[in-house]
């Protein structure tokens, strides 16, 4: 086993994700996902910068009220915990470094442009689909929902099909 990966075991990681999913359903009544946290950060940012426009907007207005605070939700703490946990793990195992993962055939600028574009498309798609792909598959399959299984096939099937067109960015 590679020295850098001696602490990583995907079976143990999957087991703990399963336990975390059970805990999420028990304590919050919802499965895991990340798109809600990014939505709430966007709502809080827009309402802080342009409160009048946010209140009149059909999208932002429904999340803004006198008694609701978009940043006061467990989803925010979930994502902050994910980021903090990743940083702590990387630091403890001497893997904390800043680098742009890319093919040697493209520039950092091009790689970051495609990453930003993909992130924007992910954000739009997750809101149109009412959730992110990980939430759909993990939470859907955890409750044995057919949509979770269909989502799994669609996500990996779509990824396989699109990989052909974007392979030159990595090979």
C-alpha cells in the first residue's frame, strides 16, 4: 500500500458514512447533502448586500423572514465540519499543501476556469434538482428509494459518457 494512503480504507470510510447517515436521520429527520449549505450562504450574502431585492425575489424571499436566519442551520455546521476535518486530517498526515490538480497538458488558469464553471453548473443543477448528487444517492439509497438508485445510475452513467468529451483535460 502506498505510504500516503496507508490511513485510508474505503470500507471503513463507507461504514462511518453509513453511521453518520443514521445519526443524521435520527437527529434531523434528513439525510446528508451539501447543496443546502451553499444555498443558505448565498441567501445570507444576497440579503446582506441587497436586502430589498432579496425580500422581493421569489427565490430568496421565501428563505428570508424575521424569525429565520439562513446561516443558523445544521447544514452550515456540516460543511464547516467537513472542511475543518479535511484540513486537520491533511495536517496530521503531512498532506497539507496547496496545488492545482491537473493534467500536464493544460494551464492552471484553464483548470481553475473549468473548475469554477463546473461549480457554477453544480450549484444551478442542485437547486433545480432540489438537492445535490451525493444527497440524492446517499440519502435516497439509505431509505431504499427508487430515485436514489436511478440517481446513482444516472450520475455514474452521465459521468462515464461526459468523460469522453473532457478526457483531454486530464490525459
